[in-house]
C-alpha cells in the first residue's frame, strides 16, 4: 500500500517518522531512504543511536547530497542526479529482499520536481510494491502521476499568521491542485489574529468533499500551531 505526504506546510517527513514509530511498536522492520537531505544528523538519527536500534530493524539511509541549487550548494546538478538515481536503485534492491515491512522514500517528490529523477522510473520502481506492506512517499510538489498510484494521501498546509494579519481581518488560504485526484474540490481555511495565549483561532468556513480525508496529523498541526503575537 502506498501513502503520500505532500504540500507546502511543515511535517511531511515528521508524519512518515510517525508511521515508522507505530510500525516499530508492532515489531515491524522499517527503512527510510533520504533522497535530498545531506549527511548532517537530525533528531531521527540521534533516536536510532540513543536507543541502540538494531540496523536490521530500523535504518535511515542518507543518500542525498543536501540542498540543490540553493543555500551555497556548489555541486553540479549531475552529481545530485547520480545520488538520487543511486538512492532509487538502493530502494529497488532493498525492496527485493522482502525484509522491510515499511519503507519511506523521503523527499522523492522533490527529487522528481527538481529533475533529478524521471517520474516514469519512479512509477516503474514502485508499481509492484506489495499490498501487505507500506510504502510512504514524502516531499512537496508531488507529481500528478504519482498521486494516481497512491492509496491514501495527506497534504500539509502552510498557514499565514501573526504579523501578516491585521486585527479583525481573515485570510483565506485555498488549496493548490495536486492533480486529477486532488483537484476535484477545494478547501478554504480562514485564520484570524492570534489570541493572547499565542494560539491562532481557526475558523473553518467551508470544507467540500475531498478524496483525502484530514488526518490526525493535519488537525494537530492546525490546532497546535506555534504563533507569536
């Protein structure tokens, strides 16, 4: 089964890590392959080391070379392409072993949108993924053809708050189309000026039928959004 986490908001990799944690709790084996993130360590890396997670049960494979074309990136696009292709090949090899119950292809959507991978090669690689296992795709700008192959999906929202709002003014944030399955309807979320407690008031004006339901992660992100006065 294939799950997609996309959108311009924060929390896509975090959501996939939540899936990994729940699978670990059930005694499953989980693997994350990172297509863009470079060699620097993140919280999930420290988690594996701190709790001495065995490598045959929990593994995060960093195969990206870092930011592409921004923030001082001095590598050529060809170097980034080779790294992304190597990551996709690694996925094929690990998937063929059958030992992983859940595999996350972290920021593979970004690798496609930046032209590091062809969408056809990714579709071919994931087409026969077993239905009794989980494959999670993350990253903004998900390609419509990938969306079509996913069983479930969630889109993280980027909300404008705080200094960008005026007292009494409501800002509507329409969803962008992600392709045929995600463009059948639209949502407008309205957010008002934060309260004294630093939490935004969310006023959901309209929610039309949507192929992908709001998940707990979506609701949690909206309610507990950290906003400064």
